[in-house]
């Protein structure tokens, strides 16, 4: 008898709760798509940008997709027209490498969407050097311990921001891999990796000084030649903060208490981020 009563009470409770549910209709303003421009103007590679359109968060991409294939994209250097970017393989490209210390403007237009402009400066060139020593002693297990040293001079005239990436080469499978950096240098402490395996940091702890980063290399890390590829990017402040936002989102993704992120943008009248980058690269054989 009691069991039958409990089941009946539970059913009545469920029906009562269900009857209290009231759908809420949101009267949202009409959504207007914007042009989205993403990429880097990097002194080490030719120009490559992604041009797309924004979509409302509650709407699925329709058959036309969000990548735009027939937009007009123009590049200017110090207000001088350099050339038109052409669409190829999901990107707009131009066979031109940006120069350090120059100002660039990207103008993008597409029928039916507001035209956008991106203005940015490429940082000045960076003086850097790197060395590798096969053995500086033995580790705790008695194996030879190597050391990779990277030196560069920070510009004292400005607050500078860097993206630091080291890759090692495995000749047995002919592939490069990001090096897992173990270091007590302040630039790596409490600093999570970027999605590409690199690190972003400012010059707050070494402003205007000669910076030397020493990285211990465990025995067996490298296999064959070349051994390492060192990439140091000097980047703009807004791009640096954008990379931090993306890194934090990647680290928190999947958490129940993750807050929405409004990404920084330097695209006037649109969305996206185009970073200005001076990229120093060195390969150690």
C-alpha cells in the first residue's frame, strides 16, 4: 500500500513540475554578419590570411559555409599598394614577405558585407644567437645532459612581447616536434603552452637586457641532424593578449565553469585578429 502511494505521489510531483515549465521566447535583434579576417603578417613567410563571415551562435552554417572564396583583399605597405591577395586552398595569399619596422594595411571587401580595414606594424628586427652543447655533465640517472642556449637582445625603447618555440628533429621518422621545455627561467614559470607548443611572454623580467635562456636537454632527445629549430617571434601587444586568450580558452575548454570569451580584434568594422610578427629563426645542425 505504501509503495503504491509513493509511486502515485512521484507521478503527481513530476506532472506538477512539468506543468510549471514555461517556454521563454527571446526577442533578439536581427543578426548582421561581419567580415572576419585572421592570420599573421610574418617576416619569415609569404602573406596568408583567412577571410570568412561571422555566423549567429544559434544558427547552423548553411550550404554556402562561412569561408568566403570571392572576397577582395588588398595589401598596402607604408600606404603604398603592394598587391591583391588571391584565394587558394582556404586562404588568401600573396607572394610577398612583410618587412621589419614597416606599417601594413589590409583592406577586405565582399558583396553584402561591410568592408573592413586592418592596420598594424611589424616589430623591428631582433638580434639573436643560439648554441648547443652535447654534454655539460650527467643527469641524476648517470646519462649525459646537454644544454641548448638561446640569446637575444631586448629593445629597451618599448614594452616587447615574444612567442618562443623550439622544435627538435627525429631523423628516424623525418619529423619535427615541439620541445617540452623544462626550465626554472621566470618566463616559463606558471606559463602554459600555446596550442603550437610554444610559449608567449613579455619582457617584464628583463626589459632592455641581453636575455639568455638555458634549456637542459635529456639524453636521447635528439636523433640525427638537424637537431633543433629555434623560432623567436617579436609580436604586438594586442596580438600577444589575443594569444593569451586563445591559450586560456584551450586550457579551460570542457570545464563546466568556463566563462565565454570575447576575443580581441584589430579588424575595423569586422572581427578577427591579424598579428604583426618579426620572426627570427635558426637551425642547429
